[in-house]
C-alpha cells in the first residue's frame, strides 16, 4: 500500500452545489446497481432526506480531479440524532445517545465500480476516522450488507452489534457495526498509517465550529 505520495492526487470535497450532489447520487446508483443491491430505475440516482440534514457531511473523493468515491458522515449526539442508521437502529442507539455518547455514522460508502485502486476503500474510510478525532467521538458506526461485515471487522476493527435487518430500497439485509475509536482506533492507525490525519486537515474538512443541533 502506498504512503503519503498517494494523496498528491486525492482531493476531498464536501458536496455543496447541485452538480456535485447529483454526481455523487449517480455514483451511488452505479455502484449499488453493479453490486446487485438495488433494482434499476429511470432516475439513476440514490439519495434520501438525510443527505441534507445540518449534521451531515457528504464527501466526494476525487482522484486526479475525477469523482471516484463518496461517503456520508453524520455527527450523532444527545441533541443531534438525524441519520438513516439512527432511524433504523434507534432501539440500539437512542439509549446510548441519552447517556451522552457521541457517534460518527458512516453511510453511503461507495467507490467507482469501473475504477481499480487497492487503496480506495482506505482513502474513503479515513474520513470517518478523521471525523471521530475532530469531534472527540467515542464510537464509529456503520450499517453494511452482511457480505461486507468481514472486511470492516478485519481492517477497521468494526464489530456487529445487531442481527441483520431490512434496509429501505436495498435487496440485502444490513448489520449495524461499531468500532470504539478511543480503544481500537490507534491499532488501525498503526496498521494503516494512511488513515492518519493532521489537525490542519481536520479543520479544513470539517470546519472550526460545531454543526447545528437538530431534534431527534
């Protein structure tokens, strides 16, 4: 796996314009369709209301100025609970949020199905690790299809905390995973140094202020 030289051609951008958002929605569609997760549709796009919540960051990952991946990150706190996983797995997450835990919820993790780069999953997922550190989150969570559980467990120390459940609009059932960033994060960073981020990079990615709190 390549080191720092890899990032000379990588750019992370929060989707702000309509064109940037639509390109990401189309990428999700192509990735999910090729993987057999969703049926074909005339719209050829995948989006939901959680793309526009005040506690979300929808990133495009550009390699040599071409969109090659995307991930959506939500900051979940006691006062700010809007995300698709918080809705689907509220019975698990709400009691913990009530106790004051802070989660970074990674969703809509996709790569260009026609682009081959062994490091791409790590280049995308490092955003979740950076966000955990930026906001002092206890735990990273993500809901993945059952066939992806082993990958997340092996490389990112995620552990299943639910049985498989139906996910809206997707053929395959999903499992909610969690990783304790404060306990397991350093092990991942030691194994995969490219997952590290600097304080400056985190400020550039997520800003210097706090996101707007919204009701659960």
